[in-house]
C-alpha cells in the first residue's frame, strides 16, 4: 500500500548545511515514491520544529516520517516522541544520519557529502515505506548502580543515588576516598579544606546502608546490557559478582605534567607546578621557603598544558586553573609577609562568582601581564637570578622583564589513563581525549553505551561545583531509568513465517536465549518465537534455509529496499 | 546509480557497538571516502547472505561487516556466527564470479573510530586495485 511519508531535512545550524547542499538533497528526493511532504528545517530538534511536525502528521495524515539530521544516538527518543504525540506509531519514523556520517565525515568533500546525503535520505524513505507499527517490549530492571571512582564527584553521585532509593556499589581504585581534592588545602568558595570536604562526604556515605564502598578495588568483568549488567569487582584478594542496572563513571582527571624543558621545568630548580605550589603554601611555616631560599616574588605562568597551539594535544581550557592560581596567590599573600605576585596570563577566566577573587587579588596589588600564544614568556638565568621576559599585551606589546624567586606553572587537567576501565566499558573519547557524552547540552551525562553514564572531570575539565552538579545529574539520570523497575526495549523481535518453515534445527541451535519453540501450523510442526525470551539479536534469521524468519524493523523488505535506494 | 568511478562500499554495522565508532569518526572529522554507506543492524550475526549478494547485484563493489566481536551485548558467539555468515557468503560470491576479498569483516568496538577509517581506507584501495585489474583484462 502506498504510504504518505513526511521528510524533514535538517541544517543543524550549519553543522550539516555548511557541507551538504540541503536544496540539492530536497530536489533529489522530492519525486521519490511515497514522499507526500518535504521540508527543510534549521534545527529539527527545536520545539517549534517538533510542533510543526506534529501538526504536519495530523493535518496531512502522514503514515510515516523521515528525519535526516544527526546520529540516531542523539534524537531517536525526541522524534519518536513527536510521532507518538501526533498519534503515529513511533516505529513508523526513520532517522537518517547525515551529520556524523555525511557532513562531518566528508567535510573535506562537500560535493561527495551532498551526494551521499541524497542516497542516505532515499534509503531512509525506502525503509519508512516498508515500516510497520510496532510495540516496545518491557524488561525488568535492577535498581542498583556501580559508581566507579570515589572522589568527591563519585561520592556525591553515590549519596544522591542512595537517597533516591538505589543500591550503590562505590568502587575506588585507591586505598582511600576523596581523590585529588582530599589532598588540597583551603578551597574557594566554601572556605574549607579539601580533606574536610572529602571527609564530610565520606561520613555521609557511612550513614547510608544502601551504599557499599569498595576501596583498592577495580571492575574486572562486565556482561549484559542496560538494566541488567553482571559485573565482577576485585577488591583486594576477593572477587565479588554483582548485578546492577547502570554505571556512573566518575574517575576524575590527572594533573598536567609539563614536559622536560617546558618553561625550563626540570631544568631550573625554582620552576614548579601549581599543585606543588599549593602543597608548599599549605605547609605550616612563618616564612615561605623553597629549597632553602626565601621566596618573595612569585611569577605565575598560566595555561601551561591547556589551550595549546596546533602542535599540542590539549586545545581546551582547563577551567579551574585561573581561579586556583589566583586563590593560591591570595592565600600566599595573606599567610606570608612582603609577597609580590606577578600573573603572566592569556586572559583571565574567573567566570561567575570567581570573578570576586580576581577583583580581590587586583585590590591586593597583584600585577597582571597578558601574553599571546605566539609570544610566550621567556625564562632565563642571570647568575643566581631568574628573569622572566614578556611582551605585555596590556601595555601595547611592550617588552617587560622582571626577576622572580619562584616560577609557578599554572597547569591544567588531562584525561586520566585507565585502560582497564576503557576496555571494560568501551566509552568513546572525544577530540580532547576525555570521555565523550552524547551531547554537551542535550544529553550531557549519557554515553553511547546504554546504561553507562559519565560525570565529573573524567568527562572534561571542571571545577568542584561543576563536578558535583554533573555528578548529581548522572545520578538522577541513572535513577530515572532504574527506579521504575522496568524499561522499554526495542520491539525488534524475530518473526517466523510458518508457511515457509520446514522445522529444521538451525534456528533452535542458533538461539542462545531459548526463544524458539515448536508449534502446529496446518497440521505441521513449525518453529515459533517465544516473545518473552527473544532479545531481538536476529541470530536465528540468517541460518534458516528457507528464509522463513525475519526480524521486525530489519525485514528483508526494509534492508533490501535500502540497498536498492543506495544504488539508484 | 552514481557515476563516479570510486568503488562503493556497503557497511553493515551494529546499532550499539560499531555505529558509535563510525559516528565518532565523523565527529572527529576523520575522513574516509564518501562512497561508503552504512546500514545498521542490531547484531552482525543477523546479516543475511542474501542482503550481501543484493548489494553486489545492485552495484556495490565491496561489503564490510563491522562486527561486535566479544563486545556484543547479545553474547560471545556473535563473532563466530558472523564468521559463518561470511564463509557461506564467500561460496555464493564465487558462484557469481565475485572475489571473496570483496567481503571483509572486522570487529569494531564503540571507540574504534581510527581502526574503522583504516579498515575502510585499505579496503577501498584493494577494491580500486580489483576494479583496475578487471578493467585492464577487458
């Protein structure tokens, strides 16, 4: 039967339309069979576009829709919702990925990207024409979560999950909890010490019987899928099997370690990193002394290991280091007498309330000098003296030089290496090599691995407040999926055509889930799918010698019509 | 059918595991030839030989199965079963005068953006060579 299909081609701002000629795509598919309505949209996912689609489906009585935009991982739930709101079965909607698999993958060849997008949209239309109305299947879920990493973020996730009624297994690789923060001194803005913050969270964990903390522990095995993972955790010499519904990964960052010779790090004994400096000023003393020398004049060099040029891997801003350096400079001045702070920066990024700190430092008499990446400060020794030279943007590029007793390299964050966890969970990493969320704004704590959520600085550089916020967001997301006790799965069930079945044993042998049973059909014994056991893998379909089994939503008709469309 | 001379590859990838790797390649702007098209399936062990043969019949030069391997959420036998599909399809291909090297399979996990691009680039080169040899013998 001929279907009335609505096709929407998205510009995604310019993410798609900068490389794919949307008008050409529309022109090429307008005469395809079943296309009843064809529109382009600046952002298909926007509220106004979604409302327009709902109106179109209702007004034009569409039988199916095709949305050509981004990866299905991002917006399938969005547009299934659109279909449902309009009274259309959500499985009569087809997503076509012309962003990740066309405009971005072939941004070097816009003509090719357009040609590919045309064929992908045609294939989507062909699939939609063969689509059937389907009903999702429900599976029970386990309301238990493994939180990996017991830094402040992981502990906050665990507390939030526990308070929402989820059983939590908090897994920490080290012998103690709190991560980097537990070793830090005074923190802005709370004005408490890092170890106090870590201890207060740890105390909260101890109060909750539904949090089980494992230290010196690692995830060693993971099987299953969202809602029902079987995992093994090695804690000391013991390996424990656990059954969980989701993961929250909160494994934190590693501090950037300057390469040897970077600003003479490792060559001059008075060049240190910000974490080393923070430890130094936290040490009780009446005078600031480093390696036997009294320190009075401190030069802070910002953005070391962050915002690197084309040759460096770390293009990102580490977000916390401007504030941390200024905070340290205020502390050092309040704790020790006659300190001069010189901040060699590339533009101070003390956003939000942290701006108050910058103001305080400026009022304290700290000196700010700004450099650009093509003219970084030069450090040299003149006898016993260390000289820092810079072309200061704030004084019209004038070359200034000053002596400094101590050079503090304001180092940022880099991704923590954790091959074992990456191998177990297979979380993709982004261009910055941190774990990658599906979408920074729309799905900020979800990964492409269903049931695996990320939070904190394993995802991107964050300050403490941002870490705690994302940790609670990940906890809320995991809980929202598990707390209902069941979740919907794709209705991709195998379907036997009894007329074609000769009842050989092939499908019984192929199925790992005992989902094939015998039944009677017109006096013959034939195979039948036990839908409560079928997982929708389709392993039974290619082994059938008479091709009597199809997989719903991946039928011969759908796949072959797509192949045909891709070769038009 | 498109008129460009570049070989055309149909990729069967899996929704949960290898699709994210191919998407990640795009996100990271790791370029590969645009004549590579993907059809997603739940698991590589559900790919029917008739679909692969249909692709050749309609003009694809190569088919690449981006299998889940041991990461498959449906079970560890997925890799073995996908290999059987490849083996039985090879026979069908020989019967039609196609070379078994026109069908490739490799396990790709969700972070395998770089391996995907390497596999596809090298497969494309092989197919170009095959295409050139076929033209030379005509």
